[in-house]
C-alpha cells in the first residue's frame, strides 16, 4: 500500500501527478524561447500568490539559501538586525544572520506561542537611534504550527523605518500573505511547500525600499546577487546561471492548479481542513501545541500522550497504517509530532490520517473510542 | 517532429526517459530512511565518477554556486588566487573570486587555446613568498571546447603548495577526471551536464588538504558551509537543509546508467563521437575552433562560414531540421556556434546532426557536397 501512503508532511509535500508529469518533460535550450516564455509565465503567476506587483525573482536554492540571500543583498556586515523567533525556523533565520556577521538581537518567544506584538513595539520604539536596519520574521513557523501576525509586525517595522525580511517558506501557497498590502520588503519562499513542487527553487519578492537597500549593501556576493538576476530577467527573461528547469516545469504546473482552483479557494480549503483536523485530534483526546487563535492552516503540532512509547507508535502509524507525519524539531523533538496539511490535501487525507491515528493509538494503549476523531472531522465538513 | 529534436547542447542536455521517469517519482519524508539510503548510494556512486575515495558532498545550487562555495570555504577575504582562464567559464570563476573580495591574478589565454603550462610554471615559480593560496582552473572550457591539462596544472600547483580549485561542471561524467590520482583539492561539478539530469545539484569533492584550509577560512557563511554538510552526512546521511529530491532521483538513475554502461566505456564513447563529429564537420568544409590535441570530448565550437547569415542559418537548422545547437559565448558570440555532445549521445545523434548541418548550410548558399560530412563520420564509426 506504499503508493497510497497518506502523506501529512510539512514539506516536501505530496506532489500531484500533474506536477510530476510536468517534471518528467525533456530539457530545452537553456537560453531558448521556451525557457524565456516559461520564466515570464512563472513570474507572472508567482506574483499572484505573493499578492505583489513588485519584483519577484527565482533562484536555484533551498529556502535557507533564500533567507541568506535576503540578508546579504539588503544589509552590510555588522548591521544590527532584530530577529523575531518563536521556533526552530525563526532560530535558523537568526543563526544565518549571526553566521553572516550581522549584529543580531534575538527575541525568542516560547515554542508554540506567536511573536508578541507588544514586545516588538517596545523594542522598536526604544531604538530611537534607528540602529536596527532590518526585522527578521517567520510568517508560518513550521516547527510549531504558529502563524505570526505579519501585518501588525510589518506595520510596526515600517513605522520604525527598518526593512521587513520575511521567511514565507511554508506559507506561500497555503497561508494568506499580502506582500504589497502589508508593505513587506523581502519575502522568501520555496517550491516544495504550499506550492507542491520539487525542492530546488527559492522565490523572492523585493520592494522598492528593499532595492534602495540593495544599492547600499556591502556584502561580497556573486551567486546571490539579485541585481544580476533582475538585469537578466528584464533584458532577456533569463537567469544569469542555469535555472532548475525541472523544478520550474513543476512549479509552473502547480501554479496552474492553484489558479484553476482559485487561490482564495485554496486558502479557504486549508482553513477548513485545519479546523476539521484540530476538531478530530481534540475529540481523540490529543493535546494540540498551539491555540486556535494563531494556529497555522498548513501544519499542526500535536503533543505525544505521555503514556505511550512515542517513537514506536509513530513508526507503527507510518508502517502499518501508512500515515506519514513529521517528528518534532528543536526543543519540541521529544514531546511533539507534526501533521503537515499544505498543498494538495483534501478531506480524504484528514479522514484517513485521523483513522490511522485512532487505530494506532489504541494499539499502543491510549484510550480511544474508535471513530470519534473521524466523526468530529466529518461534522466540520458537513457544516 | 519536435519530440525527435536532435539535442546537441552543452547542458542542460537531453535527459533519457529512465532519468525523467525517475524524476517523476513521488516525494518521500525529507528526513526518512528512503532519503538516507538514496543519499548514501548517490555519494557512493558519485565517488566512482569523481575517481575519489575522499569526501563528496552535494548542494542545492547550480554549478556557479558550487564554484562560489569552493572559494568561500577554503579561502579568506583578500587572499591571493591565480585564476587560469581560457574562455567564458574561466572568466566567470575569476569574476566570482573578484566579487567575493579575493585578490585575483587573472591569466587569460586566447579563446580556443588551452591554459599554457609553461606560463603557469613561471608564475608559480616566481611566487617565492607563496602568496598564492589557490589556483582556479576550468577543466573543460564549455565556451570553446578546450580540455585543459589538469594533471600538469595540478602537479605544478602541488609543488607550489597552493590549493587546486577545479571547475569540472562540464567534464564530470564525460571527460576523464582523476581527482585522487591527480591530487585535486576541490572539484566542483553539476547534475545537468555529463550526468544528464535536471539542473539543481552541485557536487563537490574535498581533499584532506582542502579540509585543513576550510578550518582556517574566515569567510562568513551559512548556506555554503561545507562543515555543516559533512557533519550531517556523517551523522545522519542527510543534508542540513532540504535537498533537491527530484534532481537526486534523476542523478541516481543517471549514475545507474553510467555504471551499467561502464564509466570507462562512457568516456570512450565520448572520444569516439568527438572524432566522428570533427571528421564530419571538417569534411563539410567547416573550420573548427580548437586543435585536436586539446579538443573537448563533450563540446565542439565551430566557426561560422563568413559567407552565410549565421543567425538565420542556425535558426533554420533548429526549426526546419530539428537540430538544436548552442550559440557562441563571450568574445566568440558572433563568430562561432557550439555543438554539445555530452551525456546520452550516440552515433545516431552525430549522423542526424551532420545531415541537418549539411542540408541547412546548402540552403544558405554554403557549398556542400551532400553526404560528405555524414560519410566521414560513418567512416570513423566503421573503423
């Protein structure tokens, strides 16, 4: 039953057949008309999900590479930045900034809670000298399943004057992000999360204010130099170095699917599925890490019941019931597991996943009344 | 007839169905056993084509990214390096080094000629203070179709004491490179050239001497930090950030094909095909850019006949005769075009390509006795 595995992963995610077929296409001339046309359409469609009319460029990199390029293009060594972290990927953004020689003030919020807006307000208000050049924010914290209030953080950042550099790796395509409306300066995402494609492409939006910062940046750079990408894109609809063509084929097909369904419908589907999943998990008697008020519509962290052998149980869930989930990360590694529900995820996946969780938990001695979780989710769908 | 296009490209290249099918596989858990096993086998097989028993690591990047990471991991800002260039990609390696703030001495040899060994000897002998920390070398210069004498350059570099940093992007998989035997310190390649896969993976081999340099490097880095990749690989058979899984599937299948055919047979096939192609082109009356003594077995640059409208002709070759070639690069852009013959290229491609060249040249007024080029190539195959 391996082929029918229920993949509830936080990325790379289940990749629909249409996208995988697109990725099995033959190569074309790297500087030819086909690839120019594909680049144009890719950027046009990416702008729709970024909700921006500003520049969007794409790179051969994982999301982490995209985060690094956001820093080295807009800042200079020694610049002060405020890193707002509420989990493993917020920590990573801060770690990259430290490794790149920035002067990093890390404000770490407890795992499972969002970035506290009042706290951000105070820090930025106290910075009267305007030493803070950029605020680093994780939109959707994949390690905990928290969505931060990006609109509010961006508002405070703009009032202060710093740049907002946003990790939207696991939000674009499944969590609403309004790049222009919220005034986000650099938004970084990747191909293998909400957009259901092969990993290998990082996509980045850049505001006019960010472009001004790019001109002042003193970081040595070549591969990450976005000015070169902008120039090649504007003059030739090409990238300066060989792009990840197969991943481009896949990403374009993913965008076709998203836009055919309607992006707002896709976002609504994620919200509905999250509601059903959370209802099901709670009916089973499992404790969720994150409060509904700031729960992510793309990943849900669940606390292990204390009474079961969590490692063996999650293995059984995978190998006997064919439901793949992800382990905890960072300080949550021993206490939680994560259910990904981003991309090509429907009602069926939630029902199958909850059923597997019920049956396997019962096998491991956790008291479950069979069917309660599934029924609770069904009720949400029936509404 | 688009599907039967004869793709004589210098990369990304024609990707055989087996590899494309492999790339259409479903995603798996990013930290699961399947991906660990794949990583192990990928590195094991890559070592066979690198001809090394030392470390090989892989990254989400194009070849250019691999070149940048070779520099920032083994050197420090301001270090003096000798960049040996005989074409566009040698120039690029030097450009990256300049952009990254190294003190770059560029020795540029004429396009179409190889790096002159005596010249390298003199430069390195004159550097009695051992200021030169690394020598940057292009193994197979894709813009001209020249193979440099890497063994001799490496020998001189070792005698001097500098590190050899080798761009093998378009040689690995189709031009013999003996990493350990020749004592190469860092060898950089990519997935979309000799190894016939999707672009998106850069592969790098690292010698013990290079690892010593890594420990002393003062470049700020995170995404490119190979120590982190070594640690994750040794401890978990994983990469620290999401790998390009689809490209990994493809690259593994490509290595399966190469090792099934026998790597030495693959190299011999490239040499035979090059001989036939060159014989055919010369019989047609075309002038080759590069002397046989240092001609690349993976790409051949051909001078445009002065009497024809070269742009219109190459378009006709592509659109009427379905033979795709590549344009010239750098200072050769107006005077040459390039025929790629790397990867999954057989006798049939050479015959089809030469036939298309004959027919289209004749149409554009170049005096060709139909069949001469094809016959000359056939004679090589008949030997």
